C-alpha cells in the first residue's frame, strides 16, 4: 500500500521547494517577538510624581521647586513620593507656607513626568502607581489571545486548510498590529493586543503544520528549528528597533507594518498536499505535488501518482482522544508540564529584561543572539542524545539558572544578566525540543 511519505520521497524530502516554503513560513516569525515582548520597551519606568497644579491657583508665581516642596511628601531617602500628594486645601498661600500640609492621598489629577521622555505607553496612559498593574494585565490578556487563537485556528486549519488560516492570521496580525498605534484608550489597546495574540498563534500553528507536512520525516526537526531561528533574528531586530524608535506609536507601526509586504503569499504559498489528500481533493494534491517535484528537478512516476487515493479515516480526532488512552494520556500530561515549564522560564526571562540592571537594549540583543546557537545546537543534540535526554537536561539547567538568580544580590547586575542569558539559552533549546517532541509523539489525527 502506497503511503503519502512515498510521494515526499519521490519529489525530494528537503529540496529547493521545501527550503523556499520554510523561508516563506519563517518570514512572519521575524515579527513574532515584537508582538510578544515589544511592550516591555514601551513601558520603561521613568521618574514621575502627582500633578499638583491646584496650588498654582493660589500661588501662580511659585517656582516648580517651591510647588513640589509645598505639595509633595518625601520618602525615607528624601526624594519626592511618586504615588502620593498632600491633600488640597482651601487656604491662601501664606497659610500653606506657614503651617504646611499634613494629610496625604493618592494622586487625584494624574501625573507629571519631569524628564519629558518620548511618548510611551507608560506616560501616555499613566501606567504608574495604582494603574501599574494594567501593564501586566495587558500582557496576560495577550497570552490569553494566544490560547484563544490555538483553540480557534487549530481546528479551523484542519477544516478549511492550512494555507487560508495562515494568510488570514498574517492579515489580522498586520491590521490589528498597525491599528494598535492609533488606539485612543488603553482598554482598546488591550483588546487589539488580544486579537494580535490570537493571530500570532494561528501563524505558529499553521506554519508548523505546513512545514512538517511538506518535508520528509527525517528533516522535520531541521525545518522546525530553522523557522525558530527567525524568531531569534526577530529578537535582535526588536533590540535595534526599540533602541532607534522611542515613540511607542511609531515603534508599533515599524514592528507591524512590514507584514503587509507579504501580500504576495496569496500567489506563492501552497496548500498542504497531505491535507488535500485527507479531504479527498486528489487532483489538487497531484498538481501541487507535481509543481514541487518540478522545482526540485525531480519527477514523480505517473504510476505512483495514480495510486494517490483519499486517506480513509474512521473518525476525526479530538482533544478528548489525548486522554482516552493510557499511553496518550501519559504523553500528554508530561508534555503539558514540559510546555508549562518552558513557557514560564522563556517568557519569564524575556519579559523581565528591564529588571536585570544593565542596559535593556544590549540585554535584549544578547537574549536574541543567544537563541541562534541554542536553535542550532538543538539540531545536533537531538541527533546525538535523542529527545528524552536532551529535554530533561535542558529543563533541569533552565530551572537551575532561575533558582541561582534569586540568590544573586541586586548590586551584581552583570552576574544576574549572565545567568539570565544562560537560562534563556537552555529554555530556548528546550522550547524547540518541545515542538519537535510534540510533533513526533502524537498521531496525525490529534496532533
């Protein structure tokens, strides 16, 4: 009985056609890091204090220093409090100067940023003091968007095809990514970020499916890891963009608009031949297989093409299948723990790049640069030591680096950053291993 893998072998397991396909699928991943962690560089903390312009109504000739001395309390170090102010009173200026103000309250009229920084999410939407948590909430909602996108676009890619979902996801990420730069309110920003997260998940899912379904089994890890290298390049690109563009709206456009240049994918991106076969669209599958063979300078024997038949499947797979059988249930639970640990370390380090004490742009550049050898090393580690040992050691080292960081004093930023970069290296390699592991362990119908 002829298997679909025989057709991949006939046209070439990783020829020019597949290499170009992996390249096309990887280009949108360059912008992925910007959407995932770019917000870190839009909310860099700057000095601020409560807006106390109320006192100018009774003392219009006060200097800035006199205004602050009269209206702001000081902390233990003698600096002005950033999140509290003296309560306004209905006194004249001489009484205020003579008796001073004692009662304090939270900022009631917004904040002032004396250093006049470029427009950022923090300064434009006042993400300080009581509103500081909105930054973390928006990032959490973005991650919820990733989950939502997986739940929506995963099944849709099985139903309507990998190609249309990839194109739709790319379009949504471009439109809503650029749209974020024009939002008037932070809650609209959060909603748009959720859509961008969902679109990013759709891109990742369909790119992985297309890449693995078009190449030979032995080249699947290579195809996946090559695409992941573009994520590393994207992280380095993020460092350069955020350093050169300090206005958050312009930075958002610069990190999202390039996806619009991928409109030509409508004509060059193929559908998965394997998916076409499972849907009974045999003639379409033959055409794309022959096109791939011609680009690879190979020929699929006509007799072999005639054996291309719809794959019979007793029933479609579902998420519940992952837990019905003992072996699949064990694999699923272990990989769930593995993915959780990978995500916790990888994103935990990536989203805390501003807290290591060194220049955030150089740290981000190092974070991106270290991912390249991590992805490449993963290719050889998987070949030499197998999936199980590689994953176990990488997870152990990732956790160990994070534990050691907690014991490093705050006045040792270099040591903290070096450990964080080492942890990022191991977490990145572990993440790539999880992708390969999951693609290989699960049956096609539930993958």
